[in-house]
């Protein structure tokens, strides 16, 4: 596999660090000389990985060398301005607009990640439905003034209804 030059150099430098420690250098000296900041646990993991890979620097390549960045600064600025201008717009709609305007395919999750980093996301959960003020007032009045005089009709306490309120035979 073709790895970026920086990934290859990092693996080779890590191998040099391991060789220096094997030769008797301390971890602090080796870290300082080669620009690493490994602790003892990370060193032990690298040693095991190096030994298992045949003591070759290729074994130290971690395989994570980033990915192409689709959302560049221009798209991010457009996204932030768009969300600032219209707070109720959601990620799926923004994904469609980005695809149309910039020709870049991204997921709604990534859009939400970017908006969350900027503090532009909506509250979690379903939006609360607000009723007009007059409907709220009439509903509250209706609930508070509803009579409960006949509530016992449905839950009578006699044994005729078969609800276990009377003596058992």
C-alpha cells in the first residue's frame, strides 16, 4: 500500500527510537532526540508491534493517515452563515444544498458535527409544538373547570359490577 511520506518517516523514526532504547538510552532521551512524546505504555505497545512484525519499520505503520477533506473553509463559512440566517433549517436540507452548490457529497451527521463545533445546532429531540396563546388559555380553562361529579359511574364500588368490591362467595 502507498502511504504518505510523513507516515513512513514517522514509522522509521519510531523504529530508531526503539533501537536507541534497546541500546541503553532512556525513554526521555530518545523522545527528546526524535521528537516523540511516548509514555511507558505506548513504548511497550510499539515494542510488541515491532517484534511481532519481524523487527521491521513497516510493522509500526498504524494505517491511519487521514482522509481527503471534503468540506473546505469556503464551504464551512457558507454553512455557518446559512445556519445563522435560518435557524430552523436542518442537516438533510443543508446536505442537498451543499451537493447542488458545491458538488460535494457529505452526510447529515458530518454537517451536524460541524454545526455542533460552532454551537449552531438545534436542541436535541423533536421540536416542541407551540399552540397559539388563545388555544392554550381555553384548554387550560376547560381542564380546570371540568366537573368530576360523575366520575364514580365508571368505577362503582358495589359488587354487582364484578370489580371485587363486595364479599366473596
